[in-house]
C-alpha cells in the first residue's frame, strides 16, 4: 500500500518550482508534463498554480508526490542493503 503524503499548498508548490528553476537549474523550456493535447513546461507552472488554473490541483498533486518520493532517496545511505540469503541446494 502506498503511503499518503500531504498535498502542498499553492505557495509551497510555487516555492518548490522556483527551487527547481533556481537551485537545480531546470530548463524552463523543458516539458514538466503532458496529458491529452496539453503540454506544460516548467516556465508555465508558476502562472498556472498562481491563477488556480483548472489543472492546478493536479499539478500540486504531482509536485507534492515528486517531493515526497525524493525524500527517501536522500536518506538512502542510512540504510544498509544486504543481499538476500542464498538457498542451499
């Protein structure tokens, strides 16, 4: 079962996108997502979130999920991964 994660507020989602663009150097022309005939580029995320476009909640969900999924990867070095036990013939 997949863990629940908190949905970011619009302000938190905008801050996350700004971090991607500034700190991570994401290309503003790069496609963030596409569904149907709609293509959303990184440069379009902030205006769509701020004006509460119809897809804003879906975008907040995607940003929230992406943020939640990245967190465990940062702490992965805290876990010791051991190979599975070998079966005896």
